[in-house]
C-alpha cells in the first residue's frame, strides 16, 4: 500500500530551506497567501497543521526542554484555538494541549502544545535569562502589530547573537504585506510561502456613501440576507463594543418576527467584554440555525469561523491611542487598513464564494486606508514596556530592536513616570522597589499603590481594588430603568468611585457570585468573575514574594484615610482640581480641562451637591466629553505629603502648582516649629529632673 501523500502545507514545511540547519536560534517565516489566513484561518483548513506539525517536529527531535508555544494577540483567541485543536487532535485539553491567558492557566507538566497570549509570554521571557521554556515558538498573526509580538521579535532577534542553550526554533506567521519589513529585520531568513486553498473570494459590493447610522444599515443588510434565505452564517463588523451591543439588541428583536423556514437565527456578540461566552459562536453547529456574529477588530485575523458565508463590513475601527504629552487616551474612529479589509473579505471565501457588503465607497478604502494596521507600540502607554525592558537589563529602551521605533518623547515620558514612582535608581536602572513593581501584572502606578498599602495597612482593600480596576471597572452603560438606578445607588460609597468598586465586589461575593444579581444592576457578571480570579492570583503573588496581607477593615475611618494614602502614593500623577466649583477639572500635569464620567458616583448625587475640589482619577480619555473615569476625592495636604517634591516643582505653571508649593512650605514650617517645640519641652523636662 502506497504511503499517504503529504498535504500541500506539510510538504512546504518539510522542505523548508535550512529547517534542519544547526543554528543557535533559527527563524522561519511562513508566508500565508493573503491576510486573515493565519495558522487557524477560515480560508484553508490546511493552516491548522502548522502547530501540530511543529509539535511532531519537536517530538521527532526529542526536545527535552519546553514545548511548542503558539502566541496569539488576544487572550480569547488563544483559549478558543486551544479548545479547537484539542478537539481536532483528539487530545485532552489541559493535558497534551493547553492555554495560558490572564487568570486562567490550563496547562500541565506534560503539555506539549500550548497556546498563549503574547503579553504573558513576554512577561515570561523578561523574567528569564534565556528565551523561555519552549522548544518551538510560533508567533502567529504578526501583522496585528501588538506591542508584545513586536517586542518579542526584538528580544529574540538580539538573542540570535548569543550562545543560547538547547535548540530553540522560531516560526513567524504573517501577511505578505509585512514581508519586506520582516525580511530586513531578521536578516533575510528562510521563507516559506504557503498558497491559498481551494475556493475563490467574493466580489465586494460597495455602497455609494457612508451611512449616517452604521448600526441601522448593518441590521437592515442582515435582515435582507435572512429574508432571502441564502445559506451560511453572517459576520458583521462594527467599530465599537457599544455599537455591537446596540446591533445585537436590535437584531434579536427583529429576527424573531421574520417568516422564514427553520429555526430563527442566533445573534451572538464577539468582543473581549463577553469573556468565555464567545465560545457560543462554535456551539450548536448541527442545529441548522443561522448564526449572526457581530464583532469588531478582534476578529480581523483571529478566530476560525468556517461556516461564515456573508460579511458586512463598516470599514471602521475605534481604537484607544495614548498621547504621552498629556498622559491621556484618545478614542480614535478611523478607517481599517487595506490588510484588514482584505482579511474581512476572505472570511466569505469558498466554493462557491459568499458575499461581502462594504458599507462605504470603494474610494474611501483606496484613498484613506493604510496598508497595514498601525503598530500598537506607537499608540500605547510605554511605562509597562520600559519597566519590562529594565527588568531584562536593557539599560536604554532605545537599545532594544523594534520593528517600528516608538517616538522618543513617548519613551522619555515613560522613563520620567517610572522615575517619579521611584522605580529607577540614580543610574537609571531598576531600584529595589522597581524590581518588585515588575513582578506584578499591573500598570506601574497601580502596582505602586498596592505596595504602598503594605505601609498603610490596607492591603486587603487594595487587592480588591486592583482586581476590579483591571478586570471589572464598574458600570459601563446608563441604567435601563428606575429600579436598576436605585439598586446601583445602593452600591455607591460616600468616598468615591474607588471605594464603590470595593463595595460592588464585596456585595457580589456576598450574593454568591449570582448572575441574576449582576444583571439586575447592570454589572458584567463575567468581568466580576475574572476579578475574583485575579484577586486570588494577586494574593498568591503577595505571599510568594513575602509581602504582608492585612485583615479586612473596609469602612472604618482609619481605613478610609489609609486607602486614600495608598492611592495617592501611586496615582499622584493623575490628580485634577475644580478651580471654580462648576465641575470643570484642570489636570495638574497639563492644562487640559475634563469632566467627571457620567457613571461617576459624584454626578449621581442629588443637587445641590457640590463636586469635590481635588480628585484622583484612574484614567482620562479624550473623547466627545473628555471624561475622568474612576474618581475619588482627596485632600491637597495628602498630595503634598506623599508625592515626590521634585514632581510638584516640575508641574507646569498654574494656580494649582503655586497653591501646592505654598502648602508644602507651610507644612514644612509647621513641622519645623513642632520639632522645635518638642525639643524645648524635652529640655525643660530635663531641667526639672
């Protein structure tokens, strides 16, 4: 009997030039024919062989160190792929095949094929001298340009110059549009180009104009498809989670009224806020019900959706872009790249091809869209990145190799912020405090506040707050009715939003993590469950590095003050002042004016409640209303006491800076007088004796 013939992809991989060459670190670029076709693409089932083939290669070579690790730019994608691969390979999830994402490590000592969020792998690489515990590393969807993926390539590129132990291999999967940059970056490595599988792409249908109401236009297009009863699932791309929710609500109402054969269509959202519920897009495939999946940029390249036959694309994305000069996030609505547009069209590829409706003119994409997605390293706050590089003992962030180098002012701002937080010593290296900060999977300012809570004896409360700020930052939509609004007000705390988050978490735990309890108050049950898991991880980390964990004391007068002190110790860079009592806050670090978020507890209080004069905030977003989110009232004396003196001196000229410096002088004089008075009393007591 003749041996089975190799599949096209397997043949390409096995004949890859130089794969068996004995190099310290080998890089092989797998070129996928067209974007949207990574190692788990819809357009060809053969791409699912890449990680399996790497696993077989590792077993055949008898690797004694590590496993095959496949990175993904999004945690949900890593989990989803692990579930699919374990099912297809008939292996046990958590045993031979596993995944690692925040608050969930489903791996074991015998795991050979591991899917991992790229940021978690970056943390692992930063914590070791070498490249991490893997034998073969597959960096998937490199064209997404995530910060972790770009930096991993930089660290691995530098590692090629060293004598690394073992025999590690690297595979990068990307779109052809990124080929010239990657070829130059890696020094022209061996390249494998994998052709597309059978099938053809649909011819996009473009609208003459951009609709004024994207959600309504998308819903109308979906309903028309359903009424025609053409087979296949529908994939709808909208810019934001808010629009995804509105679209799902509208479609859920409308599809039930359609007169069609068979079961009614299922409307399913697909975005990070939905947590593990996104697995519903893979369930009930045999029921015959059409699925209408509504998503955004999350599903441009990730997630295998093989039954999609129709795509409706808005052509836009809403992204957060960090401005280092004002330390603020901007919500930017912009056209998707040509690479993303093609990836979305390829979702409907098949025999025969499906359909792709673009809710924009063809000229809109040709004239305004960039070729590739923007590098996230040029759009994010770099403080966590610089802290990680310092931990890797890279003295100057500018020395690290980047596919696209971030702006010098962004790196300088990150270094300045870390210096203010006392994470750097006089030589610019990590201080002892900085080493501890780098242990925490938290933004540096939040990690600093958590460490300060050890000094102020409010660790239990700060652990809860850190988990909530990371996983479940409160209410994200207005109440739907008066009853829901009343239930929300009962959770508000007089001290502000930070204490309200702690109160929400404790009430959630007391409810037994009840889903109905969350729904009645407009809270995200999945996010609160994640916060509960994350808090447990933080407790374990505190115990591992031998930091004290205080007993709960939430609500006592002393605890209220101690919690504020811990917050100010980490968030003194994020303080604003209402200078005229109207609720217009001037930020200390620059002269931008902002208002409290509509979901802030201070705004929900009945008039004539006056807004607090000095506030500490968690985030500032430049949008249509310039909001300060998660706000707590503080006293300026606390800021003067806990913020570094040189930070106050370096503030831009303003009435607030003058007030704080004057207050600092008064407090210093008062302290000197108090010390002098104590000395005189001591001398007088000695004379009496």
